[in-house]
C-alpha cells in the first residue's frame, strides 16, 4: 500500500520512479536537472509520509536516496553551487528518514539519522536545512525524555538566520520552544512563546516560496502544538479549545495529524471528567490510524485512564472492546 502511494505521488510530481544512478567509471558534470529530479522525489516522499506517517518503508527509502545522492556527488564533477544544492537534498532526505523514525517511535534509528543529518546540513550551508535539523532534533530529544536538550535544540533552531528573514520559521521555532517550556513545567514561558508564535505566524507571507517540508506548518499546526503544551500543563479547557481550532483548520489530507489531535482532544475532555464526550471523540478516529505509533501511544494512555475512572461504565466498556479490536 505504501509503495503504491509513493509511486502514485512520484507520478503526480512528474518524475520517474527510477531515480539517477551511478554507472561505470566515467565522470560527468552534474547540473540543475540532476538536482530537480531529487527535489521532485522529495515532494513525492513528503506526500506519502503526510498520508501514512513515518513507516519503516518510507524511512528506508529516504535513507537509500541519501546514499544515492552522496554516491552521485562522489562519482561526478559539479560546481560549488550544485554541490551545495545536492548536499541540501541529501540532508533533506536524511532528515526525512530521521523524522519517519521519530514518527514511528524507532528512536535508536532516529538518533543514528540525526548524526548524519547534522553533518550533511553543515556541508549544505543552507539555513532552512539547518533549521529543520534542530527543529526535528528538539522533537526527538523530547520523545527521549530529555526536555533540557529538547529546549536547547529548539532555541538553536530559532537562532538560525532563516528565522530573521521569514516569520513562518520564527513561529515554528517559538511554538516548539513553548512546548518544551511546558514539558519543563514552566507555564508562564510556554504561554509567552505561544503568543509570540501566533504573532509571527500572522506576519508570515502565505505566498512566499519555501521548502516543501514546511508546508504543513500553519494555523492548524500551531494550535496542535499549543494544544500539546496545554496538555502538558493539565490546562484541559485550553487544550480542548486549541484542539477544536486545529481540527477546524487542518487540511483533509493530513489524516495522521487529525488522528493525533482527536486523541489529545479525547484526553483533554477526559481531564475534565466528560467521559461520554471523550469516548465519542476517540471513536471518531479511523481504526487504521489507531495503529499509528504515536496515535496508539496516546490511545493506550487514554484507555488506561478511562478504565481507572469508570471501569463499569458501558461507554468505557464499549470503547475498550472497539480499541482492542482495532489494534489487535
């Protein structure tokens, strides 16, 4: 299924599913056409990942493409500009492999990708690429239970020069800083950075040309991160408000994001002891998405809390039966 989706996305991007390979020993001079082929495949990869999340198949494909682009560099000649662009593409695919591993909760693999991505981003000299590395590193460190490192990585992303030129990047960095302050229990700083993130987003030009990978960041994603920060602080009504707004704005193709928001919304409603509404919200998550690693982690916790709160309630029993079937 994932491969069919990826191939369909490749076709939609207007490129062949068979990408350039290094053959023989003859060197040739790489040019912009070589770069554009890989950029088109990156668009296709991002489309597939947005639909299904960080599957191991997509992680492997991104890692393989990284190897191929590096091999292409070593085997051929290129100007400094083309080499920089190819290192940018290699870093983007390596970063994509890291993100797929994070999304799939394969954290040991994600750490391995991080080391490589940092090196490639440095060779690329591209500020947006450097920003993306540290932004995703922040997510990884938070998932690993290292909130101080997560905050440091988010602050490093904010220090990248791209945030001074484009408020959208500044907004994303500040929303991640806010979430990490919430993780550390500093609600005041979390709320301050969320306010700054909102103001920066409102200044961002929606028509500005940007890398494909940041297309996901919009009002829906800012509210998603604000919801997550509020959940960490146990501010349940605030979390519910942001969840509803995120669902109102989220693009319909981002099915994983919708499932994550709904899982958190159910948790926020349960935090307010609204059991019936919380279970109804959880039941709206498609069964296929319940098996996604991050969604399942949230729903495992939700199911445990529901069982503890109302072990004999019929809504609770119905939910437990549905969830067991979905993830079996």
